[in-house]
């Protein structure tokens, strides 16, 4: 008999955002995930490293957020938040449109 770990679930998905060039913006989603889950953010399919000073990534065990500290035109595109626990994962995606 196997015990399968419960996988993460997206409770409130990311929403599309529009931001002015030079402003800041924040993507936020609510999660239900085991404490050992990890959160990963991606921009146009490329993972955003925790060490990237252009972004502020937070996860408090329930809410994951990605703040873009100063938006530039090349920040536009698709963002995704992937929550992983073991072999299970959940993902939500949204777009950022940069204006101005």
C-alpha cells in the first residue's frame, strides 16, 4: 500500500497586470500546499533566480508574490508561479503588459 503525498493547489490564481514603464507591480496568488513545498517564478518560460535584484519573491506558506521593483518594456510577457512538492506541482500564469 502506498501513501501518496497531497499535492499543492492554487486557490487564487495570478491575474493579468498592466504597469507603466518605471513603476512597480506585484503578482500574487494564494496556495494550499504542504509546508515543504517550494515556489518557483518564471518569466516567458525562464526561471527567475531568487538572487535577481530586479524582483522580490515572497512566500509565507499561503500567499506567493513576485514584485517587479521597476518595470521596463522587456519585463512584459507571461509570468508563471509553480508550486512543487515531491512529484506534484500546481501552476498559474498571467501576463504583464507594459505601457508608457
